[in-house]
């Protein structure tokens, strides 16, 4: 699978989502393609951001003249369409009457028909788009680019048009529909208020249009139908027309009171439920209910319909007595721009806390009902982690945990209940917890759109996968054939944010109503019983669908509000899917409310936010404040102890604070909300996750000192210095203000150390960083080592390199994060993106009998470009570890956890303490060795934290030979190997020696040694 991204439109797609469509023709040279008739030049790239199957491209760059073109699929001529939609048909003619004319090509994938439109630059009447933005009750913003070139806005006229029943259409003189109304808009030469532009920087340069008093007073009614703005010249001729984006005005009119409301099915002590949904643009809303226990697909006609009453905050509500267990849907009559008409949508509740099987109906339950509160969950206290830097996190997928574990009852495999069983997975987690692991991070467990919930309807590969050889193509073909119908997906497809996923229940019946809540709570209680906190992976940045699509929820209730729209009114898809605008007040409220539900009503201990940089810093602080307001007395939980972290990546339409101040790396200082540290990841592993050649080495994968011979490592000597500096900074909490002498002998700080065109240090405090070298995304650590280490590297050395890589997070000053199985040499058969690769490629075998390597070539969609690298590796049986290798690896990993918690010096907790106590004494000195890093923690300076030690030294030797490493400043000091390692299972680390006279440690190859100073 190949991803494509358009920086101009922020459109993201992939070859897995559909064909890449271009329009090669005789005009391409003028567009800058370097020639004509070039299907692989993407200047004329037709895009389908709303997923309706109509691909479009517009440009004003084609000079006046006559041209011809065709439609090409896949950037080649192999599949092309011409006039009349004919495969390999005649060229299509195009005439451009004058320079600056906007040419728009539209191509319908289903019919292969092409339409061509031309219009004056800045003027393209199209009510299907939404270029005008209604900002507040009185003001509409109009893009300056939509004003005809050379025309003064003061000489133009704008009108607001609306029609309760929809049907607006453009003719030469107006925008009309039966029963439509209009009002003049006054151009305000002063422009938009500075406060509006400050809050919405994307509106910089927009014109301000003021509504008349009567129209402004009638805004609430106007917004309950189709709305458009027309631009007219002095003679009354239509120059442009467009739909209107309404989120900002809806917030202006309703948010102040609506954010205080309680939505969903809200129970009362009497057993009655008040059903409330926010639908300010709806014309009518009804509640349709079915009795408790009725079929999840009961006919709509068999339900009871109750009219809901509209409130001034835009919500609709009705109270129903004795409603516990009722199935329900909302019936919303609303104008839907994507349908271009008023529709009557039957839709589940976005605030659902329980659902029927496959989420066909919402279910009204009281989460405080003891029937859904298992004894283990009720009675087991939440484990306490004293400070955030004490966290060590194990990232785990619910299905992976037990689906292949034969020591778990068959009915419980792949389910929440497996965590309460005494299976191999549970025993492994208990062993990790005993060694010091604090937390299990679960991949998405909210209601997921992409997994069939009924086990009877889940398909399995119709092949004998084990018989197909370690490097064959057969396995991936069989897995891919059922990938969308099996029981596996990572789950980053949020359907209902506040309800547990039903496919992880023990049976189809248990997915119904409160039963799935009880089983989820059983899992939480079991993990708490084992001394482990629970973190949930949350996805608020996108939904799997929008508009009128089957799995669209929010957009069927308030069309155009919850999704983030571009300047034309199309939904942004930079996240992968239909982006959510959590900067809008009620979308933000849903995000905050969902987090509170999981923390308060499930006793969850933390949250990881997918693509957190697509949310604002302000939103994340509101999440933090809402959690902080939870108290043990009032809510049964201490919300201040809930840990928050996420992906602080900076990309897409929100990049560089284009829409708001983002929750990205470097912009969360002082919040104690952590971001993943890709700096240490890349430094330790080598290269980056999107390298064409995966063999680029890093600090722990043999860079320079154990070369693999790949040309991509030609600059290893230079890169190793940079990678060592990035590792040092990561060990020190990736602080902006941390200062040390770098490998080149020059003074560095976090704020001056470079990383891929940015600065490496982004944290104010060490708990604002998550250090990791392995996660569910990209190749596993073992697979990265397979690519990067010389093929001849022994398995015993691979185990040591795996341990050394994990040590860079375990012995760092920030929370440490491991992917489940990283301690077990887990492989995904080199799959770089196993989100939909089934159980076969996501094997997690707690016994070590099968680490997953050699399961065949991974699915072609994401991996085929690297198959030439993979085939000889997968076919090499020497690269697959045995159970003894895996057992030794996990014992070594558990020793790393014991080391982490053997001294508070590894978890100082504040930037000031780190800057006082932590140094890299050999860095940039003649004592330094390539591939070796020495870290000293001196407890004789700053506030003492370990009464047993005056300090310790850690030597990371990532080279294939033993090293004699002098540690400047420690000559004459007595150091000994840490009791954890001296009494541990690794005979090699026990050969570490310390020469006090010279202050020199002798450390074996591929080893991290911890020396303590009493």
C-alpha cells in the first residue's frame, strides 16, 4: 500500500482506498510536468475527499487554447478512459477561452464518465461546496479569493438565501427554491474583528459580511434548512454562489448553554430515563424505542415513537418511565448538504454507553447499576503510581492477549474475560508486574466500526497457513481475502466513543446492553488485581464515516458540524479518515465527556490520545481539568492521578498551529501531558519508519560498529554521533533545557540539538515524554533488528541487542513504553502495518514456541515494496528464535524493570533534579568510544533521593566487542555491579568489572551494565 498526500488540499489517500486518478493531456507541460501526456505526473490529480466516487480537479493555470486529455488509473496508461467513458477510448476535448479560466474536471468512478466545466477565476457557482463561513449571529466570512480579480468588493452585492425544504438552485439572476427566502448582506470594509481572526487564524484575509437585523434575529430558524450565499454584480447577475459552513455560528448561538447539558440516556432514581441529543439544525426529532430484550434488528415499525421537545440550547429531549434496557434510536429530520435535501435519519446515540450486537441500536442502562458491576471490579482498589515518571507501560491488544492461548477457556479467548483467567498471558503480566511493570495500555476498546461482533459471522482464512512456508506469498493472500470480515483489527475506527467494543465479549449474547459493560469491567478489575493500571487508547481525531454513510453518526444528527471542513466545505482526511473538529464546542464536549465516563465509570487509570496533535492544547487542558474535578468522595476515583499522553505529531491541515495552538511536541510544557518521543526511537532503531531501505542502522542495531553492508549506512560515522546525542537527550527526559557536551565535543542543549529539521528537545519536565523504541505501529523491535543487524549475527547477540534497545527506555528519566511482546522477541513476520493483518501476522505466543517470525510475506498492501528485502530473511531459519531464546529475552527484560525500580535515581521526576544529577561524562572526550554511551547519576548533588547510594553509572555498550570504558571523574571511586544484575540470570553481564584506580569499566559486547556507588 502506498500513501499519497496533497500539501495544497491536505487530501490523504492510499492505493488501498481506491485508484489514484490523473488527467494526462496536452496541457501538462504548462502545468509544470516537464512534458505532455504523462499519467505519472500528479499535477492534474483528481481527488475524492468525501468518498462519493466522484473525483475532481480544478486549475486556473492552463493557458487559453484547445487541448485534449484522458483519465488514467494508477499513474500509468494500463487503465485509461476517454470520451464517453470508454476504456482506452478517444481523447477528450477541452477548450480554455481565456487566461485565468478555472477548469474543473469531474470523473465518476462507477461510470467512467467525465465532465468539464470552465468558469471565471474566483467565480464558480456551486452550492455543493461551502466557501462561506457563518461566524456568529451577525457575521458571515467570504473568501477574498472568491472575489473576481480586479473588482472592488465595495461594488459587489451579497445575499443570504435559505429554504427550509432545501432545493436551492442557481440561475443567472438569483438562487431560488420553492418557499425560499433571502436577505441582503452588507460588506464591512473593516473586515473581520481581530478577536475572530485570532481565534480562527484560517479566516485571515476573509471579507466580513454583516447580516441585517431581522435576518440575524432569525438565525436559529434559518439554520434549520438549506443555506447559501450569492455574490452579485451591480446589474444583479450571479457571479458566484456557495453553501455555508455553520459550526462557528452554531457555537455562537448554542454552545454557552449546551456544554452544560447532559446528553444520552440519563437515568434517574425512579427508573425513568431522560433521552437528550443535541441537534440544533434539526426540524424535528423523535425517539424510537423497543422493549428490553427485543431483537437488535426489530423492524422500525414495531418500535414506539415519541416526539422530543426542543430546548433553547439546541437539544431535544423526552423522558420515558421504566426505560432500563430499552433499545432506542433517534429519528432526526434535518437538511443534509451531502444529500442535498431534508432527510429523516434513524441514528444511534453518540452518547451511547451500551449497544446491541453490531451496534444496530443504542441501549439505555444505568452505569451505576450493580448488575453491571462485577465484584472483582467493585472491590479491587486502583493501583497507585506515585509520580508519572514511575510509569512503565505495556501496550497490548485485547484479542492478541488470548486468542491463541490454549490455557484460557475457549469461550474467553480473544475476550475481556481472558484477563481474569489464569492463562499464560495473565501469568506473564503478573511476572512483569512483579518485576516492576506498572501499567497495561490497551489498544482501542471503545465501540469499533471495523470488526463484526458476532463470532458466528466472523470469517477465518480458508487455508492451512502453517503449510505455506516461511517466506511465501500464500499466507498473506488468504489473510487478505477475509481481512474485513474476520475478528481482527487494531480498532482505530471509533463508532461510539462511550461504549465498549462488542467483538471482545465472550459471546454474541454478552455484547448486548449492560453485559458488555460488565465484561469490560471484569477485565479492568483483573488487571487491577494483578497490580497493573489500565490505560485506554482513545481516538477522537476522526470517525470512520461522515455524511449519510451507514456508519456515520454525528454527521447524521448535525450535518457539517462535527467534521473538520476545508475552505470548500469538504471533510479533511489527513488523519486517514473523516477528521473530527474537536475545536468546535460540542465536539470538544463529547471528547471530554467520553474520557470522564471511562475514568469515573470504569476506574480507568490513564488515556493515550491518537494523533493528539490534531487536537488543541486548550482541549487537552479541558480534558485534564474535567479529570482533576473527579474526587474519591464524590466520584469514587481520584481524577488527578489519571495519566494522559498521546501522539504529538505536527502534520495535516492543523500543522504549525494553522487552526489553533496544537497539542504537539514542544507545546505542552507545564501541562504534564506527555508526547511520544520519536527522537529516541529513531536513534536507537536507526532511520525512520518510512525509509525505502529498512536496513539503516542505529545505536542499538550495529551502526558503524557492526555494519550490515547496506549502502544506506554510508554515513554511519556521522549518523552514529547524532544518534548517540539523541539517545543521551532521551535518557535525560528529552528536556529543552538539558545541557551536556555532545559527541562532537561541543556544548549542546535539548533546544539546540537537531532532529529531522526540528529541535530534538521538546519537554519542560520529564513526565511530558513517553520514551519508546517499539509500538503497535511499524515493524516490531525484533523485526527491526532482523533488518538492520548483519545477517550473520548470532541469536544470542540478537537477544542482547533487543535487551539493550529496551534498556534505553527502561533506564530513562521519562515513562517507559514497551509494545507487548517486545520482551518476547515478538515478530509480525516483518509486517510494518498489521492493523488488519489478522491473528496470523499478529501472533503473540506467551510460551515462546512461535514468536511470529517466518509466517510468510506480510500483506502486500502495506509491504510489497519491501518484499525483496524480506524474502531471504524470512527464509533463513537461523533468524527465528526458539523458546529458550524467548525465555531468556523476557528474563533479561524483567531485569531491566527491576533495575528501573532499584533506585529512585532512574526516576528523578523534575527537570531541576535531572540537570543537577545526570551527566554523560565521557561524551565528547577522548575517553568516548563509538557505539558506547556512559550515563552517570550523582546523588551527592541536588536533593538526595536514594539513601542507599551516592550514585550510579550506566554503560550502554552497543558494539560487538567488549569495551574498556574510562569514566572521567570517577578514578579512585569504588563501584560494583548492581545487585539486580549480579544476582540475575545473565552470566555475561556478570563479567563486567570496575577498575577503581583508573575509573574504568570493562563491559561485555551488546550489554548494558549498571554500576552502583555506595
